[in-house]
C-alpha cells in the first residue's frame, strides 16, 4: 500500500512540475518532412516539429526535444480538439511563418494530441 501511495505522489508531482514550467503557445501541423533545415534528406521519423525563428535560433534548437500538450481551441471549427496526453517531439526544421511560441508539428504528432480538423490549437510546452 505504501509503495502505491509513493507512485501516485510521484505522478502528481511530475504533473505539477510540468504545469508550473509550461509555456503557453499555439501549434499547427505540416506534412512534408524532408528535406529539413537541420538534417537535410535524412529521415527523422514522424515525432518531429518545426520551431518559430526565436526558438529555432539559427539551428541552435536542432535536435532539442519539447514536450507538448494541447490545452484548447483557437477557432470555432472544432469545439473540443484536444486528445489526452502529451507528446515529445524533436526539432528538425524552421517554421519561418510561425509566431512567438508556435510550433508546426508533423501531422502524426499533432494527431496524437488533437483533432487535425482543428488546424490550429492552443498548447503548453516545455523542454
């Protein structure tokens, strides 16, 4: 019984740390993954993202991993776009049209946390 309580407390603490350090932003998705600014024509899988220019920082973000969680909608198209859970993606490209705190996720990554019909969602993220 004591070990189960410890596990539950650890899970709660992990969630609280994520919430406390999370940065609000937005996300869209894209479907053409190669070539990428960071890796050229090397396939990096589908749990990837392109970062806005500030985060990308002239390729300094290449390979960095970010945890991303859907927090809500940005338009009236899909009223409840979020799906449970968070994902971890690796930065492989620049999203030149992305604004501050915006990521362009691969379609597969986006689909894990939100309904793709939403097109754009609110997120929390941290590294």
